[in-house]
C-alpha cells in the first residue's frame, strides 16, 4: 500500500468515529499572477452529523480599503486565511477537538511554536492559533506531501483554485 492510500483510509476511519464535538478540516490556499490583489481559500470539513464533506471557499482580498497590501505574501496568505476560517467554524460549531490538515508546512510549525513567524501576518496568525488552542484541542497534521495528494486535500486545493479563477 502507498502512503496516500493509507492516509485516506486513516481519515475515513477517523471520520467514522467522529462525535459532534470533533471535526477534521483540510485547508488550502491559491493565488494567480493574473489577480495579484486576491487569493482563493478553501476548507473541506468532515463533521458528524453530516454524511458528506462540508466545503467552504472564497476570495480574500490582499488590499485594505486604502489600497495598502495586507501581506505581500500571497503564497502564505490563502493558507493562513483558510486556517483562520477553520478556527472560526470550529468555534461557531461547538468543536472541542479539531484535526487540521494543511498543505503548507509552516502552518504546523507556527501553531506548535517550532517555526519562526517572521512577518506581521504570520505573527498575528500564530497568536490567533495559540489563543484558539486555549479552548479547543488542536491536532495538526504534518505529512504535507501526503496531505496534498489525499482525497480531501485535493478537494480543498481544487476548491481554492476554482474560486480564484
């Protein structure tokens, strides 16, 4: 068996065993050079009592009302924005344990404080993530290559890319 198949099987078993206060979320971000002021983001949520994955996606603008760039790091911005949306969803839905799977390896590092947050945006994200963990048990996946090729990882990436088009 290969790693991706095994990972997909593991996620299927985890999903079958979920209780209403636990969820699994796959996040993704996307950007294109044709639309430099925005990024796409997406979540694919596995949660009981839902029988199907719950998809969410949207556009995040990289400029504020005054036209100033928020980050200048589009490759990071969509991934961070998606993770923050996952945190919001978890808080609003009574989740006590969240399994977060991101394709961007620094997400794991920032949330576990073993990777430096060097930009204002990533420092803010790290603070939000650490605060989130004071109320909700967060488990972050760290096999990024497998996550990106997994069933729900691909679904999240496709959603982020589609909304960004």
